[in-house]
C-alpha cells in the first residue's frame, strides 16, 4: 500500500483538520504537525486525549522550529510525539509516496 505523510498546519481549536486526519489517515502513516498545528501536541489541552489515542496507530511528529516560534519548549510536548527539524520534515516527505495536507 502507498504510504502518505499527513500534514496539519491549523490549530485544533479553530479547525477540525486534525480530527479528520486522525480519523481517516491509514494506520501507520506518519502525521506531521506544523505552523498552528503544533498546538495539538501540547500537554494539558482539550486535544491531548485525541493525540494520545492516535499514538497507538500513528507516528506523530511536530516541527520543532514552529513550536519554538510560538514560545513552547520540548517539555510541553505530549510524550510519544517526535520532534523534527526542517531536514526531518524533508526526510519524512521523501520516505513516503505522497503528502496529504489536511485543511
């Protein structure tokens, strides 16, 4: 089967892009959160349960520079979510067959 890198760049508190992504993404396909999508991986938010549940079937990544740009440190990230830099983003895109942006 084709592997897809799923990307979400919208806050889970403004859009349901993350919810749709987690519902429809194939099990095992990576999910990358960047821009305002990084808010989804912060501990103690209403999205935390959803993200933790998804970690059972997806690898979830967050773009470190976007997290830092919004004033958050790695310590605020839900356990199990992997931090990547721009090179890591490129690697994920290269390792998968296509990129699906969830809007």
